[in-house]
């Protein structure tokens, strides 16, 4: 094999081995400014978009021991890899496709699993790790917060009840008029 080709394949192989995922996109119809914008957005999420010959990527994937997706490596394809989670890259691609109607997520490899475009879009809907952890922390803290509020309401005599979010007890209602008072007032008129 030509040494120049082997250098390119080795570079792709290193990128594939360093990434927990590979997403193959069809970028047909994207303008150069749009493609640059896509790369910038992917870069912000910890992913990188690479354009390479399909035959070179096919060889790199084979050398990495990943599943054969050669049938989907046709046309103008680019390859998204990254060191972070697949969720953020898939979300960027999905949002970009919604905004510009391009590129199309063709197929992806996550570990040893091959995912089609529909599954990649479903992955894009999953919240990021940080969002899930924040929701979990909120759920864990909720019972303790409720207990603290109840204890504060019950045992802090200086604190007014309405400040803790509870309803303020109504003041004594005025006594209702008796029928005798009503008839006396009516007679006076």
C-alpha cells in the first residue's frame, strides 16, 4: 500500500480508537460556511467531524475491529468522533439538521453496536449526563427539604406561618346578622 495512504488510515484509526462512537453523516448539499458552522458546533460539544475517503474509513474501521458498515459508506460522507458522550454530538447533529435540513445521520457505531439514523435521533433526545445527575440530585434533596420546611413551621414560634408557603389562617369572621337584627333594621327604614 502507498505509504501516504497508510498514514491517512493510521490517523483515522487513531481517531476511531480514541472515540467511544463513530457517527456517519451524509453532508450532500451543505455549503462550506454551513459545514464550518457544523464543525464549530460539534467542537463545542467535544466532537470532531472528519471528511475522508470512504475506502480509507472502511479500512480504519476494519483495523479497529469495529462492525462492518461498508454498505453505508457511499456518497459524500463525513465521520463524527469524539472523546465525550455520544448524546451531545447526536444532539448537535439533530438540531443542525432541523435548522438546515442537512446533514443526515446515516449510521453510527457505539461500542460494538450498529445504530441506524432513527436510533441516533432517539439518542439525541436523551438528556446529557450532567442534566440527569442534576435531576437525580433534586430528587434526592426533595424529601430533606420538605422535612426541613415542616420542622421550621412547627417549631419556630417567631416565624409567621404564611412565610413558609402555607396558607395564612383567616382572622375571625364577623358574626353573622341574626334574623332579629335584620328585621329591626328593615323596620327602621
